[in-house]
């Protein structure tokens, strides 16, 4: 899967992904996202009004997918980290969450 929409709209699974699959997903997610081996991370710089809106949407998405990231807000930015704890890995579900959040970010933020 090479596009953001393909990542976001794939069937939800908790199966771990290979390093090469994760690398392709991060490439599609864009420069805000990184993979450190155990989790996907989003870094977003901006004013608190914008990062607060992002955190609120990230929380709503987490509730929708029943999958909850760690969100840290500091001035001037936000960091979000996600992995599947019971698999101790980045899974398809993590990538779906990231892709849906990134798709929203691209539509909602300059």
C-alpha cells in the first residue's frame, strides 16, 4: 500500500508489520512521522490553539478505533506516539490510526 488513503482505509488488523512495510507506510505518512523501532511518532510544531485541536481529533479517532496513543503537548508543539502494546510492535492498526490522523491533518492544517 503506497498511498495515504490505501493505508487509512485498509481492513483493521492487529498483525505486526515488517520493517520494510513500516518504512513504506512512514514514507506515505510524510515528514511529520517517524518510526523508532517500537512505535510510530508524529511531531507537529505550532501554536497551542492548533495543537489542542489536533489532540482533540487524535483523541476522538482513538475512541473510534479503540486504540489509544500517548499524546504530549508542550509549547510550541505536540508529539504523538502509538504502538500496539499487547503485540509489542507496530501493527496494521497503528498505521491505520496514523494514516487517518494524517489525512485529517492535511485537510485541516496549513
